[in-house]
């Protein structure tokens, strides 16, 4: 994961390169970022913060059985 400060800096660099005539794909390639990733980061005009740490993840059923003391 790229932290928010690094992500914002990467977006700044990509936008600057793009304003100076570089293709978006080449600017992203230089930072080892896929163009689609960049597009997700800047959708709706703001640099998005990574939401993966806040995702809801269900407990696997096998863990639930172990807690209940059930046999397999």
C-alpha cells in the first residue's frame, strides 16, 4: 500500500509530467503505477485514501466451527 502523503506526491508528479506533455501512461509507468490505479486515486477530483483497511471481512466458517467446538 502507498500511504496518503506518498500517494498525493505521486499524483502531483504525474499531473506535472502530463501538463508538460508526457502521456499519462508514460508518467504512471515511471512511478510503477498502473494508469487505472491513478484514475481511481483521482476520481471525483480528489486524491482518494486507501479504503482496504476499513473493509468488512467476514469470519471464515472454519474459524466459527473451531470456536463452537464442533468436529469436522
